[in-house]
């Protein structure tokens, strides 16, 4: 049980599947939670599991960090609230996915990598091998020297040359 579900003002555990709330944008473009009998509340969607299950476990969180609504599955929502949540998440998240590693400047760190991502070509600087974190059996999170986090969703899905370069650093 989530701790917020015990608070009297917290949303019920099944709020993510019920239709007693809606979302809209206010005059300033902020996402607003609308519930019957309660004041409209500015909220921010936050993924519970941003890498392993990005479309599951979304919390609509208020300005003070309080959870107002828990959404079990994003695809279970009607089209309009889902679109608003997707728009808001896209503005907040920047985690390019590496599709191919074209070149590494050296086999030791620090090393400059030229990569192709889902957002276009990029150059990242790997400061140390510790900046490559294993997330699951085949997923990696690579932090570059500038703080940008790159995702390799499945190492096995990379081409042979990319895997060979990556193997030097794992």
C-alpha cells in the first residue's frame, strides 16, 4: 500500500481507473486537475518507473509533492487526458536512446563517443566506466560529462560494431 493512500486527502487507490477527475490547461499553460467538489489543482505527472515501465505507474503530483491521483496504466486513460499527460512528460523528460555507436575516440576513459540516437546524432563524453550503469539484463544508462543520460534499451539489439565498442567499457 502506498503511504499516500492512508492520508485522508489522498486519492483512492483506484483513482487512476475511475473517471471522477479530468485534466485541462489553465491560462498559463499549466496542467490542472479538476475534481468534483474540490478546487482545481495544478499538477505534474511523474513516472513511477521511467525506464522499466514508462507507461505504468504515473502519479499526478501537486506543487508540494503530494500525490493527488495514481494512474496504473497510461493506455487505460481516455484520449484527452492521455494526450495532456504525454505532452507534459515530453516537456520534462530528455533521455535520448542510443541506437548505434559510430565511434569512440579511445578505449580508455575519458572518451568521446559519436552516437546515433532516437533524437539524431550526438557526441557524448564518457568520464569513467562507472558512468555506465546496468539497469536490467540488457538495458544500460550512460551518463555523459554534461549530465545528459543516454539510454541503451537493449544491448543485444545494437549492431555488432556498436556492441564491440561498448564491450571495451563494460
